């Protein structure tokens, strides 16, 4: 049984009231299998809209529709991806709602990594945007010494998962209409791998904690 999950943003919190990806099709197709339980599960989900409030004026909607194999192929060809929000589909399939789940250890590691990187930003004369910092959709929003604002994703994990994190950072930055930046803590060291959007290319540098 094939289900198509379509992403949209019914509430847009940008200054101009627009989502930069709104004219593109964002859809994923998942195969739930052919068994009786899979068919029953798909029937319960098909036709339902699931919503997620980011808490910053933005909300997402994931619409679920049963599709044929031919329709699935056509949707996959047309899709522009899912903007890093595949976790919403996983949550719908696992819990029947969109929610973020994270264990206590992961939350603690995330907070520790974020705090360490904030100190590093202060040491480098960056300024946190207190009006937007700490909301669900961005780890950090901050201005560099030249006054350029950045949407920053901080990762404090052993595995870097660069491509997945990049998609997430790009989606978050797109909603903010800011350039993206990723800070990876290099496990076992006081070094950080910094990836920054520079037009169509990516600038990679290494920062050291004092």
C-alpha cells in the first residue's frame, strides 16, 4: 500500500508572509506493504491532514493520500524533496501525530553542545539575536562581527551526518530568509567543523574552543 505525504506551510511567519518553497511540490511516497495490517493502517491515515506548530509563527501541514504505483512514480519525479522534515512522516507512522521525540541523554548532549558553541560565538564577537534565539525551528540565530545574520544548526554527535544536517539547516534558514550555517562538534576534541553558505558554494573552516 502506497501513501503520499505532501508538505505545505499554512502559516508563514516571514516578514513578507511568503515561504520561499511554496511554488514547489514537496512529497514523499512510503510503501507500507501489502498485508492486511498494512492496508488497514494506510486506510486510517489516508485523507488526513497532520499539523505541527513550530512556535514562531510558522506551522506545517502534512497531507496523506493513498496513491497507485503509477501516481507514486509521477510524484517522485516531480518532488523537490521534503525540506528536511522527513521526521514528520516517521512521527505520523510511529505515533499518529507529528511530534519531536528525544531522549534525556540526547537533550542533555544537545544543550551542552549548544552552550559550548554559544560561548565560542561570544569569544569571536558574534551577537545572539535574543528575539529569535532558542525557538524550535533554529538552534541559534546570531550576527557575525560584520552584522550578517545567520541561521545556525548545532550538532554535538559522534556521527556528523553532513547531508541530513545540511538539508535540515537549509530548510530552517529558508523559512527565516537567512543564510545557513552548521557547527559540528568534533568528538573528543575542542574543535568545531563550521560549514557556511557562501552563495552557491559551501565554506568549510575549523574553529577551536579557547
